[in-house]
C-alpha cells in the first residue's frame, strides 16, 4: 500500500506540473509579444497642406491616429494662415489676440530667440512679402520695387509685443506667417504627446521636418535621408543619411519651391532685409537641433544668409548642427558639414 500511495502522490505531482505548464504555455501564447512579434506601428495622414508620417514601437500595438489627427486639428486652429478663424488669422486681421490655445505663445518665444540670434534673418513678420511674391494663401501677385519697399516697412519682429496671455501689434499692418516654423513645432507637439503616452521609440515627420527619439525596431538610431538638391531629383535620390540621436531635424531649400517669370526664377525664401527672393549659391540647409521647431527656424534663416554667413552663425551660436549643400563659383555642387554632425552622417561629401 505504501508503494502504491507513493506512486499516486508522484503521479499527482506530475499531473499538477503538467497542468501548470499548460497554463503557462497558454498565457505565453496569449501575450502581446507572442501574438504580435512586430511592435512597429505606422500612421499617416494629411495636415498643414502636406502630410505626416509617424513610426513608433508599441508592444500593445495601440493605434493613435484618431488622437493625433485631433491634436493636429487643434494645433492648426491656432497657427494656420489658411483657416480663417484660427488664432493667427484673427490676429492678422486685427491688432491683437488673446490666446485660447497653448501653441501661439511658445512659437512666438522661439521665433523671438532665433530672430535675435540671426540678426533678423528669421522673421515671421515677412508674411506680406511672402504673399506678394506668390507663396502665401492668396497666390502670386507681382509688384514693383516701390511696393516692395512699402511692404518692408511692415516687416520686423520688434513690431509686436507679447506675453503668456496674448500678442499685440505696435504697427497696424504687421502680418505674421509661421510657415517656416509651424511644421517643426507640430512635430514636437506630436512627439511630446507620444512620450506622454508611454512611447519611447518613434520617428515623427510632417512635411519633411522630423524628430527621432529612442531607436527603431532593430535597436538602432532612426536614420533619415537628405535628398539631393536637384530640380529634377527624385525623392529617393539621397545625398546623405543622418542618424537622429533624440534630436529634431529640418531641411530648407530653394531648388523645388520656386516659379519662373520671363525666364527668371523666384525662390520661396524671401529676405527680410531686401524684400526680394534670395539669390545665392546655397541650395539646401539641413539643421539638426534639440527639437524640430528650432531646426525648422534655423534652416529658414540659413537659406536667407547663404553659405559663408551660415557657417559663421553655427560656429558662433553652437545651438545647432548643419549640412549645407551649395554651388561654388564655378557651379559645382559641394557640401559643408559641421563638426558635431559628422559622427551621425554618412554618404555626404564634405568639400569645404
């Protein structure tokens, strides 16, 4: 009897172990990691007259598209010049506006910082000139030099005053246009929202402005391409690849956004100093900074300044790293890479 009892006890223990192992196996099979081994999520959609694309890693595979679309709609309701009742549009039609949304004040703060650091090369009050040269909401409307000089009287970021509650004009015809910084800021807003919702690894892109945080599905830094600055170049014709180490990136260039009148090209970068589209050898400026809003603003400023002044500015401020692609005096395409960007850049040629 003792022998049989011992056997029964052993068999019972084995049976319990088997039941427990089956339970563990079923729990394992039902876990999100086993059910879906790929945590990569990809979202895309229209916004700000362009598109967004977001890649993030989430083992729970949460779909945030509805929330992000809603977030961007509210963002545009603050800063879009194309929405008639946005906060920015209402400011442009009046002499002041009280902030109801949280986006106007931060973009004014950053604009003032970059305006001062670039001695006015970045200036959101250049809006009237952007419009008159055909790159605003109303389309092309060419004017003579006298009219350009009159419009220059409206330009100057010092012609507005603001605090955390609102913004007011000190010159009645000031017109703000955040097209050179809003997409970058929108990227940061989405990136911060993802972080707040427990996403540590992601790449956010809106109209070519980006933020990369954490790593991709292979455990590597997010890598993004810089297109060769060629009017006929394809989107996949890359000049360089940049790895983003928890940084924002933006590229500005004149090689595609332009039009011709009587054989003369007019680029979309308008100088707040002269009132005219810039004409120099700098083809594109790619900036990497602490966030995309900063990168976006500086990329625009560099396209106003040109190659040599941009190099001097970067060395003086140290606020950003950059890749410049330009034509030399003989028309040969060359590039300049700042020292801090070199470890994160491949493919590009550095000739200066």
